[in-house]
C-alpha cells in the first residue's frame, strides 16, 4: 500500500493498542441530520400480546429503504417531516465519538443515520464494536448485523453491540441507524472500532467515505440484467427481457414492450408468466405462450390497440412456432415423448441415447388463423426441424438429422422444401455428412447457409494442401435453389461466422463474427460481392437483431472494460441510440484498470495475440503476481466484460492478468484454426510456456516467482498438460479439465463428436501417441506444482472422473493437489450461491499461492482430522 493511501487511512481512523490486538477507531463519518419520528397513536395501549409500544419497535421499523443506496457527501437519503436528510461528512472527537446534532428538547424521539465504507484488500476476520448511550441498529452490505436496544441514563455510561465479521476483499458499506428518545438526558454520540488481530495488520483495512470500488462477484450476479432484446417489424417498438437474482437461488424474469424513439413503456409482463414471445413479421403485434400444467396457450397481442386474442389453447408438448411472412398461418412443433432413460434395465441405442432427450421426436404442424384449422405436416422416425418459411409464405424449409456412428463426424442431415399447397416435397440433399443451417433469401431464390469449411463438398476450405481444416471455423454460403450451385462467401474472410441475417430492406447479409478475440458485425454486399465491417465502437457484440421491414437493428454489445449496453442502429448511417443500459447502474461506482494488447512471435514464427489487464492503481515501480489464462481450444478467449472468469475482477484484486490466444483458435483464419486438429497440446503447450517467459522478461513489474495459470474445459486439459511440461508456474487451476483423452472421448456425452474435429481421423487404436502421450494422467509423476482441480459433480460434457483420476494419481504420488467438487452442477457453475462459492474458492487459491495469504482458503476449508 502506498504512503498516500496510508496517510488517508490514518486521517479517517484512530488507533488504540490493546492486549487482544489493535483497535482501529473510525474517526470520520457520513451522517444525516436528525429528524423527529412520531410515536403511533395508541402507543401506550397494550397489544394482543400484552405489550405497549417500545422504542425498540421504532428503531427496528424501516423508515427508509436503504437497499441499493450508496451514501456520498451531499447525496440526499430522503425527506422526512420536511427535513432533508442529506449525507454530510464529520469528524469524531479525540475519543473517537461522532456527535449527532439535534434539538435538546423535543416532543418526539429523533432518528439519524451514519455511514462509512470499510475497504479491505484481502480476506480478513475482525470484530466490529459500536458504542453509544442510545439505541443503534447496524447493517453491513445491507445485512443486519446487530442492534443495541437500550438507552443509558447515567452519566459517562455507554452500551455496546459487537459482531465478528469475515470480510472478503472489497468495499463494505456500514450503515447505522440511531434513535434518541425525547427525554433521554445523555449526549447523542456513537463510536465504532474494528479489532485487528494477527496475522492481519492495520494496513489491511482502509476506511473511506467514497463508494468507489473494484469489481466483485456481486456485481456479476446481482442487479437487473438485460438478457435479450428484439425490434418490431418496423423498428417502432422493441421487446426486452430482464432478469434479477432473488434470494435462495431464485430468479425473477419478465418482459416489457417499449417504444423505440423515447423508451415509453407500452406494456409490462412483470409478474405474468409468458414465454416464446415473437414479433409478427408485418404488424406491430406480438404473440406469446402461457404454460399451465405443462400445456401451452398461444396468444396474439396488438400493442397499439391492446387487444388480446387466444389463438391455440392448451397445446401439450408445444415446443416452438414461427409466423408465416404473410401472417396468415403458423408453423409449430410438437414433441412426442420417447421412453424414459430412468428404466432399471435398458438397452443403449448408440452414444446419443445416454442423453435424456434422444428418444423424443418433434414434428411440424400448420395452423391457419382465419379458419382455426390444424394440419400435421411431418411424420416418421426422425425429428423434423423447421429451418425457415419462404418469403411468399408458400414453402417451408426443414431438415432431419440423425446419428451415423460409422463415419465421422457421426451424424448426417437431410434437407427438404415442402410446398404447402399440395404437400409436394423437393429433396435438396440426403445423407449429407456435413450439415448446415439455412434460411431463404428475401426473393426466395437462394438459401443462406452456415456450416464448416467442409460443407458442400469442401468448397469453403482455405488451407494449404495436406492440412486438415477445423470445421468449427464456421463459414457462410449462398445456395442457388435452381442450379444447386454454392458460393462460399467467407472462404477468404478470416473471422469465423456466428450468425447470419439476409436483411430484406437493404439486401445485405449481416454476419456476426468471431474476429480474433473480438465479436464484430460485418455485412456482405450481395451485388458487389464485398464484405465490410460495420463500425460500432464495441469490442464484443453478443447479439444483433434486425427489423424485418426497416433499415434498423438492435445490437447488444460490451467493451472489454465496460458492461453491456443495448442500442438501436440506423443501418443507413450507422448512428446509434442507447435503449437499455441496466448494468451501468450496477457498475456506477466501479473503477477499472487499463487493458493493453501484448503479442509475441513464437520460435516457429507464429504471431500469438494477447491482452493484459492491470489493477486500477497499477504502479510500474511495484511488483505484482501474475495470472496467465488461456482456452487453447478451438475458440478464442473473447473480450467479454463478464464471463465465468472475470479478468477485470482478478486484476482489481491486485493481479496482472495475461490472456492470450494460442494457435488453433477460430477467428484468425482457417490456416490458424487448423492447428487445433490432432494437436492436443503438442505445440500449444510450448506456445503457452514460451509466451509466459517472454511476457515476464518484457515486464519488470511482473513477479516471475508468483505466476499462476488457469484454464477450463479444454483449457483445463491444457493446465493439466502444462504441469507435466514445466515448473515455471507457482500454482495452477484446472476447471473441468481432461486428464485422459481416451476416457473423455468415450465417456463424455460429446467427447467422441468433439474429437471428430479435434482428433480428426485419430482414435485410441490408431494413434496411441496422441491418446496416451498427450494425456496428462500418463505423466502425472512429472507434476510438482500445486494444482487445484475443480469440477461440477454432474458434468456430462467433461465427466468429473477426468479430475478425480488425476487427483488420485497425485495423491498417491504425494504431490500438492486439491480437488473441489460442486454439487449438482454441470459443465458450467450456474446456480447463483454455488457460483459465488466456486468463485471464492478460485480467489482464495490465488491468494494462498501467489500472495502468501492462506487465511481465506483455510476459512473455507479448515483442516479436518480424518
């Protein structure tokens, strides 16, 4: 901590020595003026329990809603009885008491509030003690922590209330409500102190009057989030979905309809349970479902008139629908239940049959609005999936996919066009080994399709001869329905395609792409056959939704160091207007450090790109522990603001965070992504080691003795593998890592399918060099670095056994290893309370091994004598 910070701490605190430890007395506060609070009428009468109204009842009544209120000097808390309660700073006297201003003689009790921020740069255990002759009630971070309900009457006497606290790193708001009865004789004063015991020091705590803070896990999990947003057909309105975390791992979700030009609320579905909301293609109407007893009713709602019409009533196993462009009918899907996988004895019908939904089948139906007539369109033993409805509403495009276990990638696709008038079926392709998603062009003459480079006979491949493409590097194609000719429009385009829209109003194809570690929007000029970037000044676009009949879109995007906002884009001039920015309120007091790009060239001449996150108070003269993060699989680590691994949060905790993209990731061109195929760390591990060494050499403030590394899923595998290759890391974390490529290939629900690309043509019986020599479990004896293994105990993607078997090996070898399993969680930890615990485990591990601060870890996992 700098001298400047130390001076500020002691300016706001007094220090008293005691046998138990140092007591840090808070010597400056934010406080409000006092105001009278009238007793309720009949307060002197006994209630049904035989008690009269007490001062404690008045103290414990919430006169003011303090939730989400962050005091700052000059800010108004509320207005009470024509008294403005405004926060003002004030110092204590030499004994540490803050005095509350108030009239000496009043007819009624008086109430005032005090507030201060307790900031810690590490986990700390302390005892808070509050003293006063009068009643007090205290909250820390909105949680009640103590009440003193007595009023002293003898001179020089004070009462107290104390609370043992466990403070995680960050800023903690202490608010005190105090009440003085009208006839109380003693001075209205309050004192608060924190007892600091070994191993903690006074410098571990800072007292502040500012709400400015660092990012923490509550910022990620709490508050109102905008989850999705869609424009109406003409862009005049939009629908927006919100979510808010509630206690006990509950979530509130609701939808609102707003006018685009002024955000006026047109309709709110808060407290109404609706789903599957869609805008109609040509009118400002919406449709949505309400589900009761597993049966869905579909409604039509006119936003401008308010009229609501029931379209379909209590449809069982209703799983989706789409409007015809002419709004005259709906194509919907019903699911037919297969046999249960919970049978005591059951035959497994192929690898996919281990999944609960495999035996279910879904089929397409037609509903005519004018007549109310329903017609079944498809039948058979294969699910039929609607891809699109033609612009003239005369045809539908649908597909079938099915397992094909004897040929990689182990599934095939059929694609058909059905003419609705006569049920004539036009088969586009049968048994295609490389399936695609597709939609009609605005004129109905073409299909816009997305798939891997090997789709359509490999016409999208762009790699040197002899190199196997990575089919996770998605491409876009135009398929001519009359000639069956295919144009690979992104073959020479480095970014990988995430989604596409052929936009009718401007006849442009909009491509949302993974562009290196950015997520960017491009558009393809169909007439000129040219791709150009849509400049939106955003680092990571999570979604882009287009109005059917207007040159506008709504984009949801974030900066690397700024939360998501949702804005309308005028596609004529690219001007933007912010519509929703709910997270700005959540992060209004949060400070972030800089982010800088840092790339290097490997010894093989390959440029590897990366970025560095710095603490907000970064000083190049200081030395910092370093966290190295990578995925190293087939997708880059995107510049998301949040994510499961919040790098700006780690940096705010005092770490330098270096994130980079080893070879094999999509978004850098097909030749770069092809390096992922049949690699499994053969070259990538060396890139990570070389990059880490070069980073440390180039940055003198990066402490080479305190470097940790982490990765998840494929990145977890890379962490395990790295530990068998190097000792340059002081510690490592692997979440859901793969220790045995063979067991993951066979046991994970999608192991064999993922490996069809990652290990193309390679199997345990024909490539033992890859499946054995690249598997960390077979080199466990080389691991000496302290390793934390994390996994959800219900992970179906990378089974928990992948972590368990490496843990077993390292325990037998007496190597430093810990295994933490999260109950009931799958590949991602999504339950709010468990995600917070999981996050705290990670942060405590970093602190223990990179800062020599084991207390947080020991608090979570005290030593047990088993």
